[in-house]
């Protein structure tokens, strides 16, 4: 597979260069750090044979460029909104902000199916394939997630009437 020492050497040898490439391409430091880690993981899993150190360096750069392009393509298709932007967009007392807080407070298993279904538009069968769970489990999590959100909404409605 790979030698542990060779991975450390590769990181020390190319880590800074790869980070700089990724920062320039992605314009986000946290994405650049993630991408450098992805490059090292790709190196560990593929364990390519190189003719020379220049060949190795070229491979690292090419992988860095491709992964950065993949991330940029993903962000173009699925634009991201920063959570701080969302919470400052809605006044704290607004109903939308209360729903957002309730959604963020959900357990991840409910949150992920609700987001995939309602935000991304996936059907239950597609979600079961993505999450590698049974379709019945997806439907039950959707139902339970909706019920939790309804309870929160009902409590807020009662408070508003008081």
C-alpha cells in the first residue's frame, strides 16, 4: 500500500507548495487545507510509481489542480451560503429564523434526509442509495423529522398567541 515514512516525507516535501496552489485556486484557506489532505489520501490509496522526483511533483500538482477544479465545479452547481449570513439575514424574532434554529438543532440523521429531500429535491429511493440505508428508514426519518419541526412550530404558535 504505502510506507508511513514516505507519506510524511511527501507532505514535508510538497505540502507547502500544494497548499499555495490550492489557496490560489480556491480562495479559501479551509478548502485548501482539505484539498491538500485529499491529495495525500489519493497518494496513499493509489501509491503511483514515479520515474523521477519531477514526475512525482508533476503528479501532485496535477492532482491538486483537478481536485480544486472539482471543488470549484461543485460550488458553482451547489452554491454555498455561510451560516452567519443566514442567521443575520433573518431577524432573531422572525418565524424563518426560529424554523432555521429548529432545523439546525435536529439530529443529523433527520437533518440529512430533510435537506436531501426538500432542499436538494431527491426522492426517497435516491436518498436511500446516497445514505446506504433502506427506503423505509428514509421515509421514517422524514416523518419523524417533520413531526419534530411541527412540534416546534406548534409551541411557537402557542407562545405567540399568549
